[in-house]
C-alpha cells in the first residue's frame, strides 16, 4: 500500500511540476496560469468595484460612466501583473508594446461584454449595479483569460 502511495504521489508531482520554465503536463501549466490570472483579476476586481462604487455613490456619476472609468484604470495594472508575473515563464519573443496593444483590444471587447451584461441586468432585472458588475466581470474575465493567454501572450494550449 505504501509503495502505491509513493508511486501516485510521484506521478502527481511530475504532472504538476514546472521544470526550467517548461511545462511537464499541459493542464498543469494551464491551471498555474489560470490561478495567477484570476489572482491578478481579483485585485483588479477590488479596484474596479471600489472605483465604481465611489464614483457612483459618492461623486454621483451614472453607473455605466463610472464602470468605464473603473475598468480603464484596471486594464494597465492587470497587463503589467499578467505580463511580468502570470505568464512570465512562458512568453516567447514578443515586444511589450505589441502585447499591450493586443491586451488592450481584448480588454476593450471584455469591457463591452461587461458593460452590456451590467446594463441588461440593472435595467431589465433591477439587479443592484455592483452585483450586476460582478456577474459581468466573471463572464468577461473568463473570455478574456482564454483569448489573452493564446493571442496576447502567445501561449499554446
């Protein structure tokens, strides 16, 4: 029984290890990137929703205008964290400016998705704008992750 456990642990460790910046198992690197990407995204969500709340409830902006400003602020910080932390071990030869433009294009599309979802949920279902924004962030974030991982940062699945 003990030998079987050691073999299973060794196999699991081999699948989940990153050796010299290269992946051993395709899913392990995907999972590692997803965890880091969503960690960066979580900090962006806090900034996003915080700015959204302050601009809407304290400054008096319309929630959609507040959301555009909040998303715009989080785009650059998210790019920097993703470029130099999330995908740093997997990025091949690409210029930062090219990656940033790609990231910006994906983020603007994601912003449109997020704004559309927020607007529909607030105006048609009367959902609280912060909750609607959270739902929009989750959906747009999932789409952004897949597209950014492949197209912006050039990582093969």
